[in-house]
């Protein structure tokens, strides 16, 4: 942290030197002591958080941004650029275009339309909105395991939404989807590349075949999993999906997840740049400083932080998104940790697992004599683990995702544990996490001897 402060001070001095030709001006200041007092109070309040940065936090999709992203974001705040029009964020608009183009190249897109946005929700909104312009009055379809925002956003833009079943692997069920498609009226199908609950990846090659037959638009919600195409250790089925991501019509991806960025930094991409015509609008005071493209001309959002673009550009400069590079290796380590955790759980009679992880998320639960008892033990284990600074997450999952042989099925869904190994450091901490889990399991009453 001290070294980061030194680097930021050095960069700030360099930034100030670019404006030394301006006359002196006074800035109102409430005094250093007042600022210090309030800042220390903020620091005290911020201590009331889970330790998201630590490897013993293996719960929700939360991790700190990379140091270069923090520094570049902070540096840009001294200018506070707005990437709506070029005169509000001249340098950072250029950075955004370059950073977005680099993301598009992950999917093989040289020609594209895209921009940064507040996050996956906004990215998905724009993809659904464009689909509505192209296919008015036609419905949006997604899996029951897709993110809840697709149903909510369909309501926002005034189109019908339909959920279709997920298969036993948490993926969109193709037979159920085809029944819906056969009825007609489907304008957009959402393929989730990394479901929020279980990290499942929808079967994209088969969805592309269905698109050929039924003519719907296909959107990939890759907010969580989009970067994993760079990982060298995907299973063959998941690899086939990533190899064909470039064939979808639109993609949402979140740099503020695996892209090592601060919140909020999402990205929406369209394969056909011509959809930019739907964004056209009049702004009599905004777009006159340059004949070049202003990012506000291809975005539903208006004011947007140029600091996000600076942070993402700097991160991609330091850690290029190339196969075999440090960034790609970090993704592979996260997946390796998830596979290893899943293997330990499967080998232990105290626990049961669902399907193997496609990415770096594992869903699992204490084994019990009934589904309701599984849910009770999961909640107890969650609490005991937290007391030992092992922080997990809970998820409500269809019970059929698990092998329920010999178990009383007194509920259709169960509460299970969910571990997100999105920090590469998790791989080196598995023994520590496992030991803490053992202590928590004993305290929660998870006991294999009670099972027949």
C-alpha cells in the first residue's frame, strides 16, 4: 500500500507538469485537518466489510481490482474525465476505444460496435434494447439459471420474457427451448456463459444450429465468464462454446469481474456495427469539438467515468489478454483451484457435489438424509465457517442438480454452499481452506457417521 501511494504521487506530479502553462488559481479547501479527520472516519467505517481481498474469502463474485487499475483510476480522478463527448474525456475516450477493441479481439471481431458501461446489467439492457428495435413485439427467452436481470430488463423495454428449463448440468435445456421456438415469436435467445449461481455455460454450438433454423438473435451474457476463453484448461465441451462466441450477435462482458477492474466497468459489444443507427439522437450542445466518434453517440448512458477507461486500458497494457500470458494463467489457476476443491469434496463422504465446474465456481453441500436437512446443515456450516474467517456463499439450487440417491426428497430446491475461486491465490490456499472447513463442519454437526 505504501509503494502504491509512492507511485501515485509520482504519476500525479507528472500529470501536473502537463498543465504548468496555466495561470495560478485558488481552489477552495476546508483544511487538511478536516479532510484527515473525515478520511480516517471513512477508513474506520470501511473496516466493517468482509475481507474480499483475502484468499479465505471464497464466497461471492468479489475480489479487489489489480494495483495498476486502482492507481490508474485514482490518477484519472484528478482530471475526472467524462467519456460521453470527446471534449469531456479526450484522452480517456481514446483509451476506451482501444480497450474495447482489445476485448472484441478476444472473440475475433475486428469490426464491431461497443463501449464500456456501468456493468453487466447495463450491457445486457443495451443488447436487449437493440434486439427489440430489430425484432419488435417478439419475446426474449433465457434459461431459468440465467441472471434475473433479463426478466426485469424485458419489462423495462416492454417485451415479453419467457424462462425455459435448465438441464441437470445447469445449462439451458435444448429440448425445452426448441418447444418454445416452435411456437414462434422469439426475437432473442440469451446464452449464459457462466451462470451466476453455478458457473454453468450454455451449449452455444447447439444454440447456433437452432438460430440457423429459427432465425432469432443470439446474445451471449458472458458478464462473468467471458474472459475464460483465454484459459488453457477448459473441458472440451466448454471450449467448444468459447471457440464459437464470435458467432453470436451481441456479447456482455464485465471487466469488473475477471478483468481486474473496479466497479462499475462493464462492456457491451455488437458484431454488426450498423446497429449504431438505433443510438442516433440530437444533442445541440455536445458533439461539436471533433468530427470523430463521440462515445455518447453509441451508448444509452450519457455521463460515464473516463477513469474506468483509464484503469482498464492500463491493466490491459500491463497484462495483455494473450493466450499463455500472465492474465490467461491467472484464469487457469482459478479454474484449477475450483477443480481441486470439487475433487476434495467428492472424495469426502461428508459432502456432496453437483456437476463439475465449467469455470471457477463450485456448488456443494453437506450430505444428509433429506433435502431439507441438507439446507439446514448448509446454513449452519456457512455460519460456522464465517466464525473461522472462511467466508463462503449460499445459493438456492434445484435439488435435481445433485445425486439424491438414498435421500428423502422433501423439497424441490435446496440451499447449498457456493465457492467462487476467482482469485488465482486460492490455489495455494486450498489446504488452509480445507482445514478451516473441517473445523466448521464438526462444529455444525456435519458427520458422515450419521449417514447409512
